[in-house]
C-alpha cells in the first residue's frame, strides 16, 4: 500500500505511468496542460546553448517570478502616499521573508529588462525575424514596451525620494511628445504632479492592466513560435516544424528538453536568490516633493533618453524614441532578403548588423553617461571626481 499510493497519485495527475517508450513520451507533450505549448519534437541544434542562450525562456521565467513575488508583496502593500513607504519598511525589517521577496521582485524586474533586450538582439543577429516570423517579432517589440512599462510603473511604488523623482523625470520626458504629450502625462499622473492619484494609477497599471495584457501576448508569442516553424535555423524558411515521421536531426521534447528547461529555471532562481540575499533593493528616505534630488534621474533604462533630452527635448523626447520604435516595428517587413536565417552574424546581412550594432552602442553609451557620469545640475563628472557641495 505504501509504494502503490505514490504511483496511483502520479497516474491520476499525469494520466498514466512514467513514459518509457517514444509514443508515450510524445503523448506526454500532447496531454500535459503546460507541455502542450511545446512541439513534440525539436531540432537538436535548437537546444544548444549557443543557439539562443535560453534568453526567451529566461524572459518567461522572470515574468512568472515577478508575478509570484508581486502577489506576495500585494498582501502587505497599500497604494497611498501616507502608508506606502511605511509598508515598504515593514516588508524590509519586520515581515518574515519580506526583505528577500522585495529584493527578488526588484532584481527580477531589472533582469527582465536586460533579458528582453538581449533576447531581441539574439533574434536580430540570427535573422530570426524574417518570414514567416515577422509578426512574432512585432509581438516581441510590444512585449519590450510592456516590460519597460511594468518596470516603470513599479518604480514609483516604494514612494521614496529615488522613485518619486525618477518618475517625475520620466513623465516629464513623456510630456515632450507633440500634441498628446501633456495629455498623456496628465492621464498617467491624474494631475499635474506626482501625488496620491499617480501612485494609485501606477499601482493599478502595475498589478492588473499591464500584467494581464503581457500574459495574453506572451502566450500568443509562444504559440506563434511553434506555428511559425519553431526556433529559427538555417533554411528554416523552406521547412516546417519537425514532424513525427522525420527523425533526422530532431529529438523528443520529453524528457530532454523539459529537463533542460528545468535546469535553466533552477540556475536562474539560485542566481536571483543569491543576489537577493547579498544586495538590498534601493530604498531612500520617504518622498518629499519639496526637496528635489540633485541630480534627479529617470530609471536607468530611460537615462539614455534623459541624456538626449539634456541636449534637445525634441530629439530626446520625441524624435529618437519615435524613430526607434518605428524601426523595430517595420524591420521584418523592410528587410525582405531571405538570407542568413538562423545564422549568427551572417555575411549576407552585414549592413543591417552594422546598423543595429551602432544603434545598440549609442543606447549603451548614453545610458552609461547618464548613470555614472552625470552629477548635480546634470554636469559631467568622471567617476573619480567628487561632486561639489551638498547634493
């Protein structure tokens, strides 16, 4: 009875014994609620680390981690200017595992921004946005924007000096957009300044509206990967996804691919937990609208735009983000050459690769300048130079 009970439980959950034959392993993918989003077979080349580095999978895992830790934080957080900061202090110093969960939520959010950008770079450098994957690239661009929106709306919730003035700067950048800029800023803040209405709106967007939309698009994005032929590989445009009767160069999803995915999750969790135990998420004194920070900086992923705005509000706040977004959305439809799909840095795509790399370097350089080289009054300081006077 002791040995039979676990077996009966396993069979009741997974609809049978542990799969030992190829047919049973194929059936696992088809019949399992989670695994059915996988193809039954995948190209062996697709699971090699150098092919994708698991970046898409990491993005998905980080979203799940954000969702789980976010629900935990919601039990204790109150989106009001009078209580928000105190609740964050309670999470950090009083509530069991509160500090770790808040740190985990923050570092996973930061990692998600980086992972989504790296994932898009991988897709670009391997030409995986080309037919028949054009629209899935567009979905990826939308997910990038939603990831930035998720991180930005969550940035305000601690209600400390750092978050208050970062959001103030960020929404000021939004206001530079022509015609709708000021109206959009008013819609985000519920007024002309960052206050209680802004905190409540950011909270609602952060915990309900944006995650729900992102979850829907993520599921569709994953489904399109399968329907568009799986992960890109050489000559992918001339082939379909691996079929049951074709075994050359393909492997079963279960168990090997599933085990690899579990390993990626374990490694990611260990890394995030280590970071959460060693490094605390930033928390300054409570927000004070009467004492602005100097320099007041947007969240780090918008500091490149803030650096450009310091030279020209039109170029930094309007032209550059508009052109970049349009470039990303139109890229798969403008680049019609079928060459170089699934190949890193294909020679046939040298021009596009150089253009993308120049844009990427520009974003990195302006971001680094904004993060490390700008001091009081947005003056330029080398890292080894001290800032003059109180700030």
